[in-house]
C-alpha cells in the first residue's frame, strides 16, 4: 500500500511517497484533518507559511497519537521563482554555494502539465521531485479525456492523477479535507500501462486553473483587480 512506501532522499532520509496537501484548509480545521489523515495512515503533511494553517497542522501533529519522529512535515517560505530558467538558476546557486544540498524540489506537475525537462534536470541532481496540485487544483475533474482514462482503470480522477505522478517517480501531495477523499486518494495500488502513461504525458496542456489562475503558483500576477475577482468567486462558490 502506498502509505507504507517511501522514497530515500540522497542523504539517506526516508520520505513517505504520498503526502497530504493542506492549502486552503483553515487553521481551525487543520488539526482535525491532520488527525484524520494520520488515522488513515498518512505520515507526510505539506503546509506552508502562506497557507496560514501551520499552527493548526502543528496541533494535529502533536495530538494525533503518532510519534513526531514517525511524521514527515514540510513547510515552505513564500517563493516567487517559477519559470524553468529561474528555478534552474536558483538550484545551481544553491548547489554551488550551500554546504547542505536541497533534498526535494516541489513543482507543479500533473496530467496535462508535466514539465519533463525540469523533472529530468532535478532528478539528475539527485533531488526528489514533489508534485503540487496533482489534481490541477481540482480543475482536472473538468477534463473529459482524463475522465475516460480513469473509467478505463475503474478508478477516480484523483486516483489516476496520483498514480500518474507516482509512476513518474514523483511524490504527489493531493489536498483534501474530506476523510473519504483522503482515504481513497491513498488507494492507488494499480498500474497505468506504458502506452497510457504516454497518452497522459502528451495530453493537451491545461488552459487555466479557473479562479486560481491568478495565483503566482500557476503563473498568475496576483494584481488587485484579479484578487478582488478571485475573492468574489470564492465567496460565490461557498454559497453554490
Ligand atoms: N509549493 C507550492 O507552490 C504549492 C502550490 C500549490 C499547492 N501546493 C501543495 O500541493 C497541495 C495540493 O495542491 P492543491 O491544493 O492545489 O490541489 P489538488 O490536490 O490538485 O486538488 C485539490 C482539490 O481536489 C479535491 N479532491 C481531492 N481529492 C478528491 C477526491 N478523492 N474526490 C473528489 N475531490 C477531491 C479537493 O477537494 P476536497 O478537499 O473537498 O477533497 C480540492 O478541491 C496543496 O494543498 C499544497 O500542500 C504547493
């Protein structure tokens, strides 16, 4: 089962192959979500300063009943370097000037947006690639071709997306605050055939990330007008 599998980082540390994403989980809910995920078997939680839920995640980690040393927690400083060139320059800079080598590189990587060159480059440096937004921030539910492929394997769209990243040797971080989703996202013990992996790799590029397209993590500029429009769309989605 994937929850019992791990990658070995180049410094010998074991990192669980599947992590729970927590972006957009409120600080108030984060403790409970983390506890649920740990109960299901997750041992790897991804948070960030920018998610404003680090303390809730921390409460979950402290109160989940599993020893801290058995849990892998990732957090991140805010970052703005997103293009291939900027990322490559940053990585080279770290490699040349730091005594401690980076162990992981977290990048946007999912069906319909697979930056193969960057993945290859990062792997060549012996750095594990973590895939953020493995379900395209939820946008991949709208892709009919992905839906058809998921049906072919009799799995859900998130399961197909997670399996796809795993078969590329990446560490996916699917976000969910729904215990049923968290559980089913770890049920990925199936294999996508070589031919289908190629089809998924070459799938037409995703056009946008819906309301979230304005976010710098999807290449957006985050200007004031977009922020206001985004806030309205988020409020509207709550009442939908
Ligand atoms: N380093 C970075 O710059 C960066 C950027 C973006 C994200 N991240 C990390 O990557 C994580 C994942 O990315 P993401 O949050 O953008 O999105 P994602 O994991 O691609 O998709 C999350 C969406 O899919 C839904 N979902 C998940 N599993 C589902 C299931 N089994 N059935 C139905 N719906 C399901 C979630 O809703 P429910 O909650 O209702 O299940 C949510 O709406 C983040 O939470 C964060 O930890 C990092």
